[in-house]
């Protein structure tokens, strides 16, 4: 009888394998996940999928998924979005993680005019492998940072607003006072949920602000700060594109009656500060569109450089250029920043003075000295690959540049 049982068990195990326990599986049901699987050809080890646009109109490119049972296999992933057969993979390919998102590497396939597929050979015995358009940054990443800095040099999390889906969004305040005694600084990121680079740069800024360094102490003494790490917290956690969300996204919601609670709360704070003398500096951290490698090693698209988006207000635009010059001088992050990459109003896509985004809105308020969107590419910055480390270091340099800017004469002549 025991031989029969052993034979039966062996057959059962073989049957399980044949029935598909080693079949490729794709999952996007987790924070930040985004993918729709059209078909999996197990025999050819090919996955056909597309990004989930949800309420984004008309198109955007963010995706993030996990693959299971691919150890020892070479799997091809083909994006089949028919609405816009355009680049959906950045210059260095997908970001890949084999340790549950702790570390990420760029796959770095050859660059072409339209990259819509990639192949990956998984190590033998590999468990779950995660692929993403960019290096993700979720609320859990912010929580890890917050745990590290909790109670340090005044770092404290406070309630900001409840999101549409009932999540508690948060903010960080430093030197809050009902009377204007110091310059006021408003910092935000993730008005567009998929733009993860902004979160890394903002975290780097906060790492410097709350550090024990001389610059950190000076920053805390120099100004009052109000920081919102994730304006579209629901979108970040749900894995939304966030960009061009219908009927409009968070960064087009600075209107008389905002539809998003976080924008309403941000406006309330800025209007409160306006009555008390104004907000001196507003920096809104973003990521641009899809980047690309330089064909000649010298010429880079606007989506492959770090840049400030020029304001329609000429005086504020002048302040942006001054800040850019300072940042170029202090930048030691490893990610190149050239003040000359500044995108002035009237050039490229930056032509609408009525855009109802944070930076434009803040530029119309009394007392505003500097208001800017700060764009950091997803994958490639003048040919240099982005990483968690160099994006955070760029944020530290932004903080150091701000300190110099705040200590400069207000007219900066």
C-alpha cells in the first residue's frame, strides 16, 4: 500500500506541474500596481499586456507589475496598447526588482524610436520579479523615511486631509506661526500619482532639512515650512496614472471650487499665508514625460534633463533663473543640473498662462517671490541613470540651494 501511496503522490506532483503550477503568472493587485494582461502564451513564454489608463484621458505610460514562475526562463513582455502605439519603455528599459522592491536596477535594453517590448532572463530559482516603468515610491517608502526621522530636529507628521477614498493624508510643518517672522516655504509632490521621481527628490530635501548638519540647522532657522509629500495619495496607492485624470487632474484643480480634498486644503493654507504676508517659495516636484538617450551624446530632450518650468510672471521667472544658477553651483548629486536647461514660458509646451496648476496659482498670490515646478526625469538625466540614491542627493542639493537663495537679498541684484 505504501508504494501505491508514494506512486500516487509522485503522479500527483507531476500532474500539478503539468496542470500549470509552473505557469507564468502576472499580478498588479498591490500598492502602485498597474497592468492589464491581454494574453499569456505559456509555450512561447510571451506576455501580452498594456497599462491601465483607468480615468486618464487620453493616454499615459505608467505601468507596474509582478511576474511569478519565471525562474530560469527568458520571458518576453509585449505592450499592445492600441490607442497610441508609442514609446512605453524609457531609455534604460524597465526598472527591475528581485527582492520585493527593496532595490531596483534598470534593465537597459537597446534604445529605439519606439520601445514597446522587452525580454528578461530570470535567474534559476527566482521568486517573484517586479517590473515597473520607473523606480516606484509609495506611501510605505515615505513611512520608512518617517520612522527613521521621527522626533528628530522637529520632524513630526500631522493630519492634512481625508482623501476621496477615506485615507488620511498627511503633512509636515516646521516653525508654524500665525505671524510672519520668517520666509515661508511650501513644498509638494505627486500632484500626478505616477511621478515617483518627485518623491525621491522631496525626501532628499527633507533629509537635509531635518539632518544634524550645519545646513540642516540653518534651513530650520531660516524659514517656516509646510510640506505635502503626496498630493494624490489615493492615486499613488492605487497605481493610477494621475496625469490627465478626468475631468481634470490634481495639478489642474487650483480653481474656485477644487474637486480634490488635498488641493482644497493646500489652497486654504496658501490663502491663509497670503493674508499674513504671503508665501516666499513654492516648489512642486514633478516628473516629465518619457525620456530618451541622446543620439550624439550632447543633445538631450526636455524629458531627459532636470529643469524648472518658467513662469508667465516675468519677475518670478527671473527668480527661478536666479535659483537655478545657485542650484547648479551647489549640485553634487551625480545627476547633472544645468541652469541653462530652464524651460522659459512661451517655449515647447509651456505656453498657457491660465494653467490651473499649483505653481501658476501660487504665482498669482500676493507676496510670492519664487514659485516653480521642478522636473526630474524618470530614468535618464543627460545620459546618467537615475537611482534612489542620486535622486535623494539631488533633493539635498535643492535644500542647500534654497538656503543660499533665502539668505540672498530679496531683489537678488
